[in-house]
C-alpha cells in the first residue's frame, strides 16, 4: 500500500446550479400582495383554536383544518428573541454585523422572523416594541419589509 | 409477532403540469386530507408520518421538518425516506415495515413532487457522481436511451413496439381523473414526435408533474374496522444494485429481475402472468414497458411485444398493466412510486371506478429510479395467513 | 415485542477535512469496522438502511454515493434522509416486521465539502425566511437567547458544557477537537451570533458510523455482548421558528417519554448510567437535559454547575466529547448510539463510565431541534 503515502489527494471544485420557481400559493400570494401594494401585514386565523398565523397559513397544523378569517396584524409588535450575527455569509441581505429577531406582531399568535435595523445593536432587548420599515420599491417578497426598528418612545 | 399490514385509505391530488394555487406544503395537505377522508379517519387517529420527495426538485432541505404543517406530522413521529425515483415505492415499503413491526397502528405515508418548481434535468444530473459521471452523462434520458438501444439490438424489438406501450398507458389514463395527461395518442403520433435521445422520442417519455399522494397503512388490529376491503401487503423486495452508471447492466434490468424473483419466492407466485390480476408499474418510458415486463417474468426476453400487441396488458386483457395510465401519463416523481401503490390498492379495494379491473385478488406495484434500481410490492384481497 | 440488539458498531476518525476519503471510503471503513466488531461477514447482513442528506452531499440521491460501500449489493436497502438515529429506528422496524434477521445502519456526512451556511440556509422556507440569510448558527442563537432569557441560564453555564465536552474528547480517539479549556477561554472566544461564541459551537466535521442490529436469537449467536434496545421514541415539533416556543422542547419531552415508557425507565436521572446527547451548541446540552427529564425545566444550568454531568458525576453526559468535539450531522446521532453501545459493552476505553448498564442516545433533525429521536439501550 506504499502508493497511498504518495498519492496526490485531488479536489474537484464545482457548484450545483438549479434555478427554482417556487409556487407561493394563493394564501401566501395574498400576504405578499398586501405587503407590496398596501404595506399591510396579514395573518390568518384558525377558527378551531383561534391561532392567528403570521406568516399566514392555508391550514392549521394543530387542528388540521383549513384556516378561516384573514386578520390584519401589527404594524407594531413585540420582540420575542433576537441575535446579532457577527460573521459574514454570502446570503445575508445586509452587511454583518446584522440583527435577526422573532417579532410577535400585535394580534398575531405566532412570531415572524425578520431583520432588525436602524437600531443600536447593544440596546436590543427581548420585549422591545418594534415597527416595520417598508422598502420604497416593493416586489412582493418578505424583503418588502426592510427591517423592524424600535418604536420611538412618545 | 409481526403484524399483518393493510392499506385502508388513499388520497391523491389531481396531478397536473403546474399547481400555482398551492405551495408544496399545501399540495401535501390536499393529498393527506383526501386519504383521511377515504379512510374516514382524523389526523388524531394517525400514529406517525413518513414522507418523501427528491430534494433538489424543490430545493428544500429537511422536507420532513418543513412540511409539518401540511403532512399532519406535528407532534408525531415523522421522518423522511428518499431514494430518488424509487422514493414512492421506498415509502410504501417503509409503511409496511413500520406498521408490521408493531411500532405503529396507523401510519400515514406521503409522496410528493412539484416538478414545476425546478429544471428537472438540472436537478437529476446532481444525482450522479460528480467525479466520474456527472460531467459526461447528464439527466435521466440518456441512460434510458442506452438501455433502449441495447434492447433493440439484442432482440430486434422496434420503436413501433415500444410506441404500443405509450398508446396503452395514455388510453388508460383517460379513465383516471387524477392522471396528468388524459388524451390518447396514436402509434403514428409517437413515432413522429420529436427525437430527444435516440431512439427515444418525446412521446416515449413521461411528463413532469406536480402532485402528491398519501396512503394510510394500518395494522391488522384496526385495518378491518377502518376499511371493509383493505389491501393487504403480501410482501416487499428491492434491489438498488448500482452506484456508477457504467456499472449498470443495460440488459433486462437485473434489479427488477432479482427483486421480483425474491418477491415471488416469498409469496408463492410461480406464474406471474396467471396469478397476478393487475400490475401498476413504474414505466417511465415506452421501451421499459417491454423489457421490464420480461424482467418481471411475464414472458421470455424479447417476447414482450407480443403481449402488448395481443392486448394482454390492456384493460380487458389477461393482466392489465397501468390501468391508471402509469408514469407515461403522470410523473410527480417523489409521489410516482407511491401512486403505483395507491392504484394497486384501489384495485384490490374495488375503488378504482372507471379503471377498475374486475375481481382483483392479487396486485403488484413497482418503483424505478436512481441507477437502474427497482422496488416491488405485492398486495392481496385476502388477509395473509 | 421481540427483542432487538445492537451487535456491533463501527466509527471512524472524525476530522475537519478527510481529503483522502470520499463518502464511500468513509462508509466502507465504518461498515468494515462494525462487521469486525460483530465478528460477522457482509453476507450475514440481510438488509441495509443508510442515512444521508442530499444537500450536505451535493447530490440529489445521496444514497447512491455509498450503495456499494455499505455492502448493499443484491440486498434489500432503503435510505432515511435525516439523522442516523431515525435511520436506526427504521432499521429496527425492518427486523421487527419479521422480514430480516439483521440490519446494517450506516450514516455519513462530509461538512468539509460544502459551505454550511448555504446548506443550513436551505432548511428555511424559501418564501419567508431564506432570503434573510438565516443559517443554523443564527437560528440557534435565536433559540439560545430565548432560553437564556426565560430561565436565567447564563453564558458561563453554557461555557461549562464546552469545557466539559472538549475535555472529555481527550479520552476519545475518534473525537476531532480535544481542547483544554476554561470558562474564560470560551467567554473570550469570537462571538458568532449573540450569545453563541466560537467555542459554544460545534465544528465542521467529516465522518461516518455504522451499527448492526439483530433479532434476539441471532444476536445471541453473533455476540456474547449484545446491547438491547429497551426503548425508542421520536417526535417532531412545529416548523416555523415563530410557531414554537424556542425556550421549550416539547418534542424532546414527548420522544423521551415514549422511549422511557417503552424501556420501563421511571426515574431517568437515577436509572441511566450514561447519556450521549446531540449537543450541536453548548446551550443545547442544557436544554436537552431538561427535555430528557434529567433535571427540572430551567435547571440545565444548575445541573452542569453541580458537576453531576461530568464523567465522574452522577449522570455523565457526552463522555465522548459530543458534537462540540465532532459534528458529523447525519452521522452524529448514530455516533451517539455507537458510543452508548461501547459504554455498555465496556469498550469505551479511556472514556468508559465504569459499570454502565443503561444508556441513552439522542439525535436531532431540523432547525433548532425541531425533531428528536431518543434511544434507551441496556445490558
């Protein structure tokens, strides 16, 4: 097995390139249209357990039935948890350090994962009140909300 | 003691080119709701979920986790099985063992695919070894074209013989409201369709489909209470023989030969053509409808064209194959093998509507994919001893 | 229920970059070692269940890469896409179904061959979360913050886990990162995503693991040291991070309750001799010890501070060094089972817990521990 000691361990560099066109579905489409056209955030309520899902869901996983009413939520909400990411990866929409949070919008039962912006990173605390900042030009994606920023105290 | 296992309910979406109205999770939910309705069960009655698809077709990692809202797996034991094109049949086999083990009484088995969301060839190409195969042998079609060429050269089978398979499957599909392609085609139309990879033409091949299928497997403790005529699983077998395309034996699909030989041996099938009443086969392209039924032992190698032309495998013939229209009429890949299982079960249960074969006692379903891999299952109307 | 035993396990050296080895090489090595430990040949393996992940492998039918290498030629075979603990469950059912006497379960992963940020970002929903650039570390940090805030767990308590596990790794030849650390070392290490620092996180690793299951009568013929599967349970939580209370782990509680019930364990803290859990991050060991019922809710920090989870403690946790010392993703849970088996066979060498008779092994799938699989093994 001497040859193993002298083998040149080769490495083949490559990338997988598979483009995707995900169907948003009718429920998700309504949510994104509202973001894009009206800067409103919608949730959907399960009439069985009254959970208001944000992002809206076509079905309630717990009751396993179709959700019912559309409910406008927020715009403000409470920060449930957060982190400040210090390292860069190619996928980040803004430069590191960047902050993520899970925000429970007023009227929603679930939390929405999003970016926190225009904020002193050292001052972020769970329980903070936040409000969405919308992009000027919106395309009907989750990034139509640029980030959530702390509500200015009155 | 292991439990005997039966299928007590099935559900499918109406398979089509593109479902823009639902995302993947919602597509899955549709099939699951239909299966529950078919079995007259609620999600609370289900003890566990297994689900599968081919990852790179939708680009979602950990699909069992991602789909939990729609799969019914929330708060339950949930896991993903996947083996490429054989995913659906791998899932069916999984459903059997999981319930036979006694660990589950009622297991929900889900296969799905939203092929519209990606470039199928681009995604399938990633299945093959990046060092040896991927750079030179792209997509699913080329391998099958090679197999077809070998078959033609070995036995003198013609493109017209193969076209008869497409004609059969596409005609059957007209009776199946769930099938994707529901328009008959003629031999001439197949022969004059666009050449893609010699000798394969467009109409020799299966479509790309969005669809989901859910099947409920139940143990003997509950099966007969749920369903008056459940479809009992009599046996399962598979062979995933090859790792590199160059290793594959392109004559007579050895994986199917060996898997079916094992299945027949343990279930007492000595003359499949006589003893099996209906087959739902994963035939992704026309020539396979000839060479692979030889692999299944329905006739000697090279003789399959005769069975086709004599109408033996048509509805009304001695052994109808793909009463559902098969894969040539419908191919949501992760679901396809499971749809074969569901269709075989429907035949046993007497629920196959216009495509029902009379008096089905024994049915067989198969799966195909990967590197010329095969899975097979046998179903029976009578509870096994 | 008929009894099923694990009759042999095989692990390979876990490393940052096994540049000499392909997936197949790793799987062949692990499989060969498992067969050697069991003292049987590949022909006595009646079926195979592999575990892998298409994204980590960069191939859409990841099982294809290792088909030959796990000796599955001309056998019945299947593949679970997920952690090896789940694959082992399926492998067990294929014996209990009466179909096979023995099952080989093998898992692999080569973190070195991809960018983990891309791979883990792909776990997140493409419509709502993926474009935010979230990956496994960022999401774990969201969970860690919630957990620490809710229960007053401190970063220093998390650091103790890192100190313990990297220290334990010195006694495990297969571990990748034995490190002599203090709490201060961990606290000073580079912040990745608050509160997770470099030494709170698991490394990138290459590895594979194989285990062989057998029905009781066959197990007894194969080995005089069968390790019995006493109980197993698995359970999945909600998917969207905002649908879950990340400070809790209901899915783990449910999974472990099922496993305990099946295994006749009423007081896990007392009855378990060793625990190998899926510590992808230091805070997770604390949270999972709560979910496993080794201590009360919110008491994971106190538990590690007490020293009870040290190797010489009352309930040793991850004497192998855990994921913090080597994180082979889909193989990591199977490694936990293999480690538990070694403990119960008296074969864990320098990280042996003396007299271990009952062990727990744990695996995880999905973001922030969405889905858990718990094994109770005994001799």
